[in-house]
């Protein structure tokens, strides 16, 4: 069994037991107001905006991270002595000696010097290679042992936004499930020529080089405001492409996108990016302040088993409704459940676990609470309320943080006891939180680590080994300065 060596470890486990809160905004930004939230812990119960729990918390049941702090250790950089699989893209043999039992969390520095890193993706063939998506429109390829972001870009696209407090830009990268044979990749972005619309664009790769002339816009969705773009794309175990879209921006969902089945905004979409020869169009927005025109010229395939196919009240592309700004999500490669870190408005941030056909409640609800009017608050964390809306598994108030950011779902081989643990954070605090949900019991593991040097988590991702990586940048919100990538690893 091979064991991949590591870079310097930093940060350690902190407290078990999360506190629930949410992220709000005034229409400018990911949905945030102010900075400097305190580091209370979230928990899967109804909370007030101060972050003080008022319900009955769930009991942790998994062998998750321990509460014992670990000291930082120095180790060597990644080696290249692993045995990547052949061109099938299937995971290689586990490169680690498995660590059993309850294990503390450390954060291993992979590489530094990134310009606002948002997403980390492992190469499906060269499985020790990482790709780091930078907000301004560039993607860096990180070879094993490389500790500083290379000057050259693997891909460089012109985007609208991507700097300062502007949420628009380049958001995420996904490799086609058959990448080993077809060489196709996909990015989600707001192209400079796209008038603020969020696009998924396909490129072909040959001998590791992206053919920029091969760009094909698979789908694009117009939106009336510049914030709440969503922008996460990921292929599920079913081979379909999932695409998270915010409610169109401003604040409070003034366009009513979340609960409007005719809108693609405020939804999770599920499509096959393969062209079927039938031209596709996407809808515009309501009039007034929400005016925007529909878009055309696309060609994708709508899976026949999408949950709303045949339902005249909801677009066929839709997989789930009622999200505000699903900035980051992770799909369980075993069962297809989606763990969504959905940015809140003025009071609560939330993590939801969705399945096909779910309505996640926005803008009737924010977290476990009503938003701006009446709603049904019955039901247990992760379950359905009385009108069939899916409740979060955890939520936290703005005394904890103000803009949730998903990191990744652990499906790795190094720590078997972490299987199914979802790591997340908030772009206003340095904490890394963890939670698990088996479909009935929420296991709140609390703040399990803290990023060093006042870095905060803006996103993350995984590789074929199931490792979880954190894309961390300096606070404040969408500010400048060099960012770093860390691996979530067992403490030593």
C-alpha cells in the first residue's frame, strides 16, 4: 500500500456541537452584511438570529473528528509514488494507511499564492493532480509537490466581475464522467460578453491542453441582478450534470424565483450536457426591476427521469426548487444525495440535504424560520414540514457567521470513520465545521478546525480518492491577497 506524503499541517480540532445561523445581504454580495462575527457553533435546531439555540439538538452518532486539539506538525510534500489508475478514470488504490477510530482534524497546506481560489477539483486520470479555480477567470493545474501556484494558467477565460466585492466571475469546474475517452470539461461562469447571465461552457482537452477554440455554451440563464449567481456544477453518480443557481439577486428574492416553477433561478438543475440536436432556450425574468430577456442557442438533453418532467408547473430541467444562493454543494457519490450550503438573507445560514424533487423552502423560509411572512415550521431537521418543504439539517445565526460556504463531503479512504461527513465554513470566520446526516439522525460535530493566518473558506472540493480540500482566502469578503489550498487530514 502506498502512502502519499504530506505538506505542513496546521490547525486542529476544536469543539463538537454546531450552532445554527444564516447569512444576509443588502443586495450587494454573496448575501452578507458586515463582518467580524463571533465563533459560536452551529447546531441542528431552531435558532434565533443571535445564534442561541432554542430547540432540542440532535445527538452525534458518527465516529467523527474528536475534540482533542492537535499540534501542528511538519511533513514532506506530496510524492509521485502513488499508482494512478489507467485511463478509465477509476479511483486508484488508497494512497494512505487507513486511520481507524475517532480522529482529530488537521489542515495540511497543499499550495499557496492563488488569486482568490474558489473551487478545487482532482484530475480523474492523474489523480494526484489538482485544479484550482480562481474567481477572476483562471484555473491553475497543481502537480504533486508544487507548493506555489504556477504563473501559467491551465485555462484563462474572460469573465464579468471576478474582483473586489463583485460576485460574478468564474465559479467552478467539472470533468465529464467519460473524460478519459472524450476529454470534455465544463466551467460555470459569467462571461464578459454575457450581460451577467450564468453560463455552463464545454471545452475539449487533448494531451492535457485545453482547446480554447472548442468552447460550446451548453446552457445560460439570465438574471436581473449581479449577486446570488450560485455557480456550482458537479456530475453526479448518475452521469448527469447538476447546476446550482441563485434566486437572481438583490435581497429577499424580489422576483419570486425560489417558489416559481417557471423560473430556472433559485433552483438546482439536472441536465445531460450532450447535444441532442433540438435547440434549447432558457426563460427570462419578470418585468419591472426584475426584467431580463430569455436566452437561446443552446443544445443539451433533459433526462427523461428528471422529477418534474411532465409537470406543467415546473421546468423540466429542474431537480430541486427553493434555494437562495447555493454557492457550494457536494453530491454523495454513493447515493446521489446533495449536501447544499445555501447562503441566507438577514438572519440564518443553512445546510440542507436534498433529493430529487425537493422544495428547500426559500423564500417562505430561511433556515428553520419563516421569512417575511407565514410558513410551516413543523418537522424535524432534514425532514419535511407540513407543506412538503425540506428542512435544513443545520442552520446558524449571524452571531456565528454571515455567509456560509460549502467545502466538501468526505468519501475518502484515509479515515473510514469520516465517511459521509460534510465540511463547511463561512467567509467571515476561520472555523471549519462538520456535520453528518444518515437520513434520520443529524450528527453535529461542531467547529473541528480553524484556518491559519486569518484565512477564511470560500469553497473547496474533492478528488478521486475522496479527500476534501479547502480553498481559503484572506478576509474580508471577496477581498484581495494571496489564497491557499488545504487538505482536510487526520491529526498526528
